[in-house]
C-alpha cells in the first residue's frame, strides 16, 4: 500500500509546481508605462478623491472653509479630484487652488457666492512690508476673511490682497506683507474683497463646472491686477464655467487655457494677450 501511494504523491506535487509556474504574473512595467515628469513613479489609474457638500459627502459644509479643507487634503496626497456637490457655498475668502488638484462641481448647480463686503478707513498709516493693519471700524472683519488694502494711489499690483490671520482690538495681522505705503491722507482703507477663486504659481490645477457669483451689487470694486471672480496665475482652467456678477482675469502667463467660457453680468479682461504662446487657445464666448 505504501509503495502505491509514493508515486501518486510525487505526481500530485509535480502537478502543483507546474500549475504555480504557469500562473506566475509578470509585474514588470509595460512598454507604454512611463515615469511621471516630476515624480519617481508611473501614472496611477486611481487617484485621491473627496466629495464636499451640504449632506451625504466626505466633508459636510457650505462655505469656503470646507472647500479649502478638501483642496488642501487632496494636495497633501500629491493631487487628485475635489468633487463639490450642488449647492450654494458662501465665500468669505478665496478658494486657494493647489498644484495638481482638480476642483469640479455640478454644471449650473454648484455656486460659489461671494459674501457682502465690509470696509473701513485705516486708523493709522500702513507701511510697506508690514503684516498688520489698524482699522477705524473693525465691525464685520473676522479672522480668516480675505481682505484688500488700498488707497487712492495704490492701483494695480500695489493693492494688497491677503487673509486676516489674527486680531487684537482694532489691529489685524495679515498673511502677506503690505505691497505699498497706504496713507490716511490718501484715503487708505481695507475691505473684505478678494478673488472668489485664485491660484498663484501652481501647475496642473483645474476648475470645472462651477458657477462663480461675485455679488457685485454688494461688494466694492477691486482692481483687475489683484482681484477677479477667477484669478489664475499659471494653471489650467478647463471645461464649462458660468460666471455671474464678477470679473474674470486671465493671468499673465503662457500656460493658462480657457475653454468654453460663458459670462453673465460681468466684465471680461484680457491683459497683455500678446504674451500668450501661439499654441495656447483662448475660446471664450460672452452672453449678456
């Protein structure tokens, strides 16, 4: 009986080894698989993704803070997609875009609405390079708000746009140094105005299917060098956008792309378009 079992066991073991060898998977990179330009890995099919909305989402909320939290989370993972559900989101500060993060909404249903602005004269002169301002009337200014500081002679890029980072009575610290001297005798003042969406010196960011409502009836003007409904500097703006009550500024760079843009109750400004590379397309339509 033992002599009969030995050949049978040998045959079974040989069959197992042959089966395992035939099922070996080749995990080596495919010929078409390439390393990403700025990462030590190839492109992944599954990327980080998060949803934001009034309910039934990964992050629940309806203001700029929850949107920014989602964008920063995805950015910390190297990029991916932030999906904003239908709804109205109140913006007391810009949605600050990050590199390689796509922000997408539901076309015609995802609305980013600027809150009404408040303003106040400066109580003391603001000096170039300072990171604080003192206001005569601080009512309505809150830590975390976007803010612009200007006077009668601080047009263009000499206007400062920043975020309020702290408060001590009538004095507020801000996230960026003042870009100019703001003098009381030149009617220096601060106001909670800012781009609803902004991106500075980043690559690979995209915005899709959002309605931007600048609520121009309840906000004081902000010059086009520092403010707009959308304020992009090198990033890709893609797909269909609907903008209401605000101004779109095209950044001074060779890498922004604007496609299928419809505008409503707004001014469209293109600055120094001659610097845009010929290979880039600007296809924007205007509808009154």
